[in-house]
């Protein structure tokens, strides 16, 4: 069946990347059943965001997820059209929102706070009561408090409620909790309001008293009234144990043992510079027992204590203090620092039952991602080799992952894109057709497993068993099934027992999926002919040419070979100016691009030129985006302020997102420019960009937006490709697999047979 050509892609969000592909052949396609997901038990952080609407802002000047408007003679203080962030007064550290207004006769103002949106956030809040905390430097009477409205994700909205109806005024310099039953919000829209699908909270002008007021808002959430009234009855959690502080160049990393308590709502981190006067500096959601305190310069000593806080705000005693100092780091130490931080995403953030990688953190804690887990396996191998964890710890985690994969559904040996980490069942996240095998995600997974197979091949019984089990997983993948027909000239991405080939997407290069063809040709049990490398991956058929020009919007490279020069750099292979940088990462985290020279190019040299073009584009910055430069570059795929964007170095596909993995995973190709980017992201932007798992997924200076998430597809390439730059470890391991050289020989023979 015919489908339209997909746009540039990133396998972590397949449907979002290729809307034309999925919807051209399935117009009535719906998202995965919410009922299916809700039937699965929730983990700690998913549950946290089923209640929390606002707790803190990453931005320190204005809150990205807010807006405001004013009609004179009323006034409303805004920063860049948004609500200012209040850093000096807060209920949940380190900040709150500042509402500063004057209500004049015949005027008006409104301030809207939107839910912080991130990938795979469950849309429904749990509870029956809207709860928020208010503070004012000067008392505000109930009559002079604003009006309040709610809006849901279908843009249905409520009639205004006087906030003062539920608060007997706000006393001066004292936090006041306000509780409003959701039943009080009556729809003013043409459809019923669903407050459980809360999208925004709007405060607006009430009485026109022509007097200035300031109201600090914090900890906005939906909760159950019965729980909010249990403060005196619930016990405080135990104090966190084993608090450790470790100093780096500009930040101190604080970790502790997780507290086991059904009442745990969050951790609160306290800091002191003299070891005596401790003040709260931040909170951490219950599923993460780590905090990154960015101090901004070397030579700073700080002391830390951590408390556990209950659902009803009862704090544990403070932990024993831990201290550390920041210090200058060498370039090698900076590399180790970022490798270890990104590695933690997979080690500490892996699914507790499956050991697999979560799609994103925070996100939906049930969804594990097949391809990201393959990348995470290579990050775990790096972690063992760098002594972030012991060999025994790494072996145990790999055994858990393999056990999960052995029981997970397979579709002619191929795993689905997403699985439930507790049950191993397929999650059709991108719609009803997405309920089968995903050959590309499986290839990324096998890439990681084969690297691990070579690393854990010692003489112990445990390592020998792991080697055998990984071999069985690898040999069970029926690559040839995804050719569909014996004479088909290409491989295809998906297959479903229910829908067969409804997702009709042939795999055609140049993009991130070269590893699929390499592994399919290398397979010892279900191999495809090496001719498919040239007929499918580098194919010259009409379908292949249309595919490339369709998503590239250009004829440059539509015949696989390119040959054009961009910024003085000749590009042998690639559509347009090369595409997103993940094209040079995903297939080459294990497979060594030095090893492959075909009739078109050597792939290390070609990848390096793609990275150099990307760097040159950012330095010239033809789109005039804020923040770009020779130390802020690397256009690739990530979420952004307006959703997912697979960016490339051309004006059509450049929306101003800066994604750290782009430059940092390019260390083997551009070591000096990648190091400049690392230092800039960490030293200059670390207060907003650096966190517990290293650099955040992306940021966009045009919109003053910083991603609230980390992504499984983006953290591992940083760790792994830096290691390939430093030692070549993963390249050596993967290429040592006995199936690799014969595969390369077969491709060379295919080239000779069909010049």
C-alpha cells in the first residue's frame, strides 16, 4: 500500500516524527487506549505528576508555562509576557510565582498558569479538590482577592469563582492553604468542564479597588480532600540515610538512600555555607534520590542535609550533614563527569522490574523503550569500565534486562517499540496499528546487547550464561521476515499480527537506521542478502528517490550520494545538508564507522563532515536564533517549546532548539568543538541546563524555554560516544563479534558484483 514519505525522524517519538506516514494510511487512528494504561499500577513520579500542577520553575525570571494580559487602567506585572518567578519567598523551594496587580475601574487583567507539559504525561489528575498556597507581604482581604477559572485540555472553561469565597483573606507574611472542591467549578463553556483534565488556571480581576497587591502562589495541585485533612494523623517519613555530597567544578551532587514510605511526597534539600545555618534550596520528586546544586564557580564549600516530606507536609528530621567543595576540573575530568551523570539515567532511572530504560524522566514510569534500552546497555557497559558501578552490578542489571526481554512478546523475533516495564506487554503508544514488531528499535537494542555480549564474556558461570542468553535473543530475530517477500528489494520497519503491513514504511537511507541492514546481513540465522544494502538502504529505485526527496524537501542526496558542498565541506552521502546529527550517532554507537567504506564514502569521514556542516551552520546562524554559536550547536531531534522537532541544519528544519546531545555525542567527529559546547553548557548555562542526569534534553533561548525532561534516546549517546572518542571501547566490543567481519565482506562482495 502507498504512503507518503515521512519527514526527518527520530525513533523515540515515531508517530510524532512521521505524522504523514501514520495518518496517510490510517486516518481514524487514535492514541493508545488510556484505559489500558490506567489499568497498570503507577510508580512514584508518575503519581507525583497526577497531582502536582505547579511546584517550581526552571527559569529564574519568568515562568514559561504562563501568560498574562491587561487592559488599562488596571495593571499586571509581567516578564516577557509571563508571570515573574519569585525566588525570595516560596513554599516549595527554590521559587514560586509572583502575581502583582492593580484593579482599576473599567479595566481588567488576567494571568493564566498552564500545566507543565512533557512527553507521555498522563492527562488526568487524581483528586476532588484544587489546592494552592498563597502568601502576601501585606494582608489582602477576601473581597480583594482575584477571580479564579479552570480550563481543561479541550478548552472548556469554568465560570469565575471568587477566590475569597474559599479564603478568609490572606494575612501578611504567612502562608495560607486554600482548598476548593472541584464540584464548585461550573462550566461556562458549551461543553462540560472536566477539571480532572486540568490544562490551565486563570486568575483575573475581581473588585476594582484601585490598590496595588502582591500575591505569591506556590504548590498548586489537585488532591483528595480526605488526604489534605490528615496532617495530624499521618506520621512523618524517616530521615534519609547515607547522604553523600560530591563536588565538581561548578556544582555539587548530593545523593541519599531512598526512603521507603507510602506517605513520601518529596525530598527537601537544605544547604549551609557555614555548617550551621541550613536553608531549603530545592525539592526532589519521590522517585529520585539525588539533587544537583549548581553553585556557579570553583572553590565553594557547602554542607547539605536532606529531609523527607509527607503528603501532608510533615517533614522527617534532617539527615546527617554531608559536605563537599567545587574545584577546577581538567578536560578529562569534565568528560568523566558528564559521562557518569548521563549514565545515571539508565542505572538509577531504569525501570525497577525490567531494568530497561524509561522513555523519558519525568514521564510515564510504566513505558520502557526498546531502542533507548539498547543505548542504555552500552552506557551501562561504559559505567562498568569507568568504575561507576562494579562489574558484578553491571552483570546483574544485564541479567535482569535479558530476563525481561526473554518473556516479552516478540513478533517474528522482533520486539515492539514500547513495553510495559512491569508486565512486558506491548504498549501501542502510537495508535492501534502500533501493536507489533519494530525492526529499527530492535536493531538498536541488539546493537547494545552484542556490545555487552563481548564485554561480559569472562570465564565465570554467570557471564557464560549471559553470553548464551544474549546469543539466543540475537539469533531469534527474523530479519528476513521484515523483507516481506523473497524478491522484495528492501526491509520494512513494522509488522503486526493484527494489522500486517498497515504501517507501510520501507527503510531507505541515508538516516539513522543503517544498523538495521548491517545486522540483517550479519544474522547467523535469519540473514538477508547483502544485495539489499544497495537495493534497499542505498537504493536507486523510484520509491527510494521519492522517499529521500519527500522528507528532505530537496533533490540533494535523493539518489543516496550527495556530492554537494556546504560551508566549504563536501558531503558524500546524505539528504540536503546532512540531516539531524542523530543520523551519525544511533547506528554508530556500537558499529565503528571507520570499518565501512562502500562505493559512496567512508562513514567515519562522512559522519565527521555532517557534524562539521552542522557546526558551521550554527556558527553562521542564518535563522538568527538566540544562543547559537561555535560553542552552542548540534541540530538534532528533541522536544521543544512547541513540541517535537527533528532539527537539521537548514532553514526549513531549524526552530531554535539547542539539544546538548547533538554536539556532545559528536565528540569522535569534532572533539574541539564538542568540548567547547560541553564547557559552555556546563559553565555558562549550568544553572538552567545541568541536572541530576547531566544536561537537560534541550533548551530554546528564543522562547526562554528549558526542557523539564531527560530522554532515554539522548542521554546514552553522550556517555557512549564520548567513550568511543576516549578509548573506542564500544566500537571495539561490537566489532569483535564474530558476525561483523563476514557481514562487511558480504557487502564488499555485493559491491564488486554490482558496480
